[in-house]
C-alpha cells in the first residue's frame, strides 16, 4: 500500500514473501495475479418519458407525465383553474427546479381523485405558477408511482402499474415513447356535448 501526493491510497497485489509467511493468503495471491476482465455495456440514449391517460373532475388528460425524479405531484395553476380547484392549503416546501432556481408552490390540494380506468386514486398535488405555460397538465411523482406500485423497465421502455390491475392496460404495461402518446389499449372517452 502506498500514498501519492494527493493523499490517495493505492493497493498492490501481495508479494510472494507475504504469501509464504501467511499460507492462507496463497489462494488470494494467485487470484491477484490474474488479469481482471471488464464487461463493457452499450450506451442507451434517453428512452423518453412515460405518460398515462387519466381523468380528474370529469376532465380527460391523455398525457399525464410519470416522473420518477420528482418527490411531489405537481399541478400547474392553469390546470387547477380548469378543474375548479380554488382552495389550497399552505405549502411548507420550496422546490428546486431543473434550471437551478428555487420556486415556492402556491399551495397544496389534497386527495384529488385521479381516475385511471375504473380505479380512483387520491393524490396530493402542489400547485405552481409555471411561466410560459405548460404542455403537461399534471406531473405524477414518486408518491403516486409508489401508490400505483410502478415498476419502470427503462431499457425495454415499459412501465407496469400492478396496483391498478386491468383498469389501464390489458397487460398491465405502459410503453414508453419519445413522444407522449395515448396507449392503443386505452380508448379516449367520448367528447362531452353541452
């Protein structure tokens, strides 16, 4: 074992003298002499994003983003207005955004019933003002994904939601694509006429 100028420690294989003095180390000494082989993995480009269809308060959203990198469920203010949500509880957190800025949510709305097929899931959303609008009406973070039992298989571009059973897809799998599209197993509800 030796140290370099930066204080990092390096390890070398044991010498033959060490192996003779400690007979139990002979096998380790022989293994240390063998060249290590490394397996090289192939790079995979960004597989895209998972999005699922859902309904909230009778409004249908075909591109609800499932974001395993988010520790909260997020609803833009525009979506909250569309859903008629006006009462918000105070938010006790600040959110670090991807552009390294800190934002404070307008508030929290609890137990919003998110409908996926015939299953209703209570979800707490942090409501935020998003400058320039938002093309994603809802972002479902890890709290929702844990509730739904989400299992993401990124190399194969699939996500399973076993807790939702047959309500979303016949094979319990949502396929991931570069563009958020409505899975072919989920028929779009008929348009409402007023």
